[in-house]
C-alpha cells in the first residue's frame, strides 16, 4: 500500500519543523538574553538542550513506531 500525497506532505512538514524552529531561535538570542536577563552561555545552553531533546525524541519515536509496524 502506497502512502497518499497528504501523508507525504505531512511527513515532509514534520521533518522541516526542527530546522524551522532552529532558524527562528538563533536570531532571537539577543532578545531572549535581554528579556530574561540571562548570560549568553545560558541561552546557548538552551539551544543545545533543545537539539539534544529533538534528537532523543526522534530516536524514541523511531523505536516506538518500529515496534508497532515491523
């Protein structure tokens, strides 16, 4: 059974979501730093945590889906 075009568009949108979030987050570093009154290292660490969480979520979801659909 072939996936429909709607499913492929949805899947492509999900794969772009992480890149889009990063592209919106990076230019806002200065505003986040000023608004929250935090050092630049803390804002950079939050990006590292975001990327690590994104990677772990992909591994967990991939394993979960793989066990459902062999």
